[in-house]
């Protein structure tokens, strides 16, 4: 089962609309729609925020439900591979480098969201 399908199922279990989740994540309904339809895969920062808002473990979103029994090592490898598949620069690094990468990624995500909101406002005018 895809990450997008799982996000949709957890969101619907809370009786939230895509707009409800988008507001909670400070993003757009289009972003949520694209994730749920597997057009976009959320970066690790957004995925973490989604898991927190939906009150699920991030690993539940990353784990392939067809593999019901995994050892801890298999699970860790699977989870890291799932994130790294869409973020190939993010490798296991020193904590300082990892923290710096995550901060930069967070800033980039904020800038992209601001740009998206500005474009939406310009298109409405």
C-alpha cells in the first residue's frame, strides 16, 4: 500500500477533509491531494509532520503492509530506503550534517509553500 493511500486512510479515519489536513500542516489542499493520489511523495520533513498530525508512527506510513513480519534491521533498511528513494542526498551522516540538511530542507519547504501561496494569490487577481 502506498504512502498516499495510507495518508488518505488515516485522514478519513479522523473524518478530516484534505483541506482540514492541509490547514493543520500549513500547506495546500492540492499538496495533500497530490500526495494521496501518489503524484507527489512527501519529503521527510512533511512526512514527519503528516505522521504527527495524524497521530501515527512515521514507520506506519513507510512500511509496506505486504511485509507483515520484518526484523528490526529489515524494517530500518526498508524505512531508510523509502525516504532515500525520493531524497537521495540524505544519507547517514554525522549528526551535525544531518541536522544542517534537515534545517535546510525545512527552509526550502517553507519557501516553496510561500511561493505556492503567492502564485495562488496572483492567479486569483
